C-alpha cells in the first residue's frame, strides 16, 4: 500500500525518505492542493536530505514521461532500456540510473531542447537537469554546460565545474562530454567530469565504460576507463588512470547530498574545496596548521561549522568575521 505523505515521522531513514519523496512526486504530477503544497514544504524543511530525494524523484518522473514529448523523430527501438516494464512508482522509488539526490537542490523541470541550450549553477547551487534524450545531468556548484545534440552525436560542453552524467543508451548516437582539450565518450553509463581552474580534468566512472582522449592528440589512442576507475587528463596529452574503491566513488559524489567528504585531506585542501561552495573563505596562515589532515563528512555550505569542529579537534582557534574564518593556534 502506498505511503501517505502526510503521515510520516520527523526522523526517517534514507530509504524511508526516498519512499516518501516518490509519493510526493507522484502526487505533484496530479497537482497539489494549497494544503498539500504547504504540507510538502513543511516536510522538506524538516530534514536537509529530503530536498535532494524529492529533486531526484521529480527528475526521474520527468525522465519516465519524456518520450511522449519528443515528437515523431523519437524512435524508442534505438534506445536500450530496461527489458521489463516498470511501474511509475518503481521509477520514482529506484532512481537507479539517475542517482542525483542533492541537499538543497534546485530541480529543472522542463529539461533542455536538443541543441544550443546551456545551464549553469552559482556558488552553492546544484541542479538536476533532464535532457531531451532521457539522460540526466546533475550539476555541482559553480558549473556551466552547453548542449549540442544532433542526429549523429549527443555533445555536452562542460565549460566549468563538475557534473554527473547518467546516460541513456543510444548506439547510433554516442554521448560525448567535451571539457577543454579532454573528450569523454560513452554510449550508456554513469560518470562524473570535473573541470576546475588550474587542475587537470578529472573523469570518474561509476557504471559502464567510457573512452577518454585529448583532442589535441588526435593520433593517440583513447584510454578505456571502466567502472570504479578515475582518470586525470593533464598537459602534454598524458592521461593517468587509477582504479579506486567503491567507497571512494561515493565520497567523490557526496556533493549530490550537499556534503563534502574528506579522507586524510589536509586542512589547506579542505579550505580550497569549501571555497567552491561558499563565499566565506577559510584562511590558514600557519603552514603547520595547513598540513593537518582531516577525515569526515561535512555540510558543503557550512565552512564556519567545519572550522569550529576542526578548531576543537586540533586545539586551534577560529576567528570568525564577515566572509572569512581564520584558523590559528
């Protein structure tokens, strides 16, 4: 029996949150009354994870209905999907191909048309963007993409930031992400591309296989990257590949839930990562303090809370002023 969204405890497990979010998404499709709309807002406000779960459920809802809006050019036989028929509730509950829950996410309901469109996020903002082919892009903070689809190729230009791509299979039209001189090609898979100023382009594959190459090195073979692998495309056409554990993949994508995960990172590295999500800067002038390492899961938009926790752990002082937190002994 479906869960009644109005009768839920304030403290829910992750699976319970997903279930309730799925029910809310299904009800939203039918239209909410003013009372239900207020009830939904109250439910979302009680727990940060709920906004992400609801964004994911709504994005998957759009995905499942998208084919009807694609027009006569859409040929479902060209797409390799699930072999069995799934119910609407299963799509909303599973979110298997989407996996784009974001704490405090902004949901883009109408998606993108086939070419010439762009989407961006500001500092601290995240979006779930359904594409016209049924694929979904999850944009992290301060990111910018441009979409250029045609009959032979689906191209996304990642001009800045970080994005998770959950790609619908279409053997006739490869899905290609271009990030500077780096080109990532997939048919159907789930992978992350990160393009930050001053750093190599990073590619992380969660499911499936992608090919990574440098556009300027046309004669060099592409590097095949299977699931649970990461690649860095640096200067000079060198692509470094590294196998990683599943736990590291999940840590790398903690931003989908509005969090940052550190595992032995220095405080200096942590300060740089927080700067991606907030205008409040963490300043560490003492090199010895900057080299201290930290492990844990933290709220991405709360550098002040992180600094206070670090100060207690390492016996430091945290001086908080407008747009700045200074850590020192």
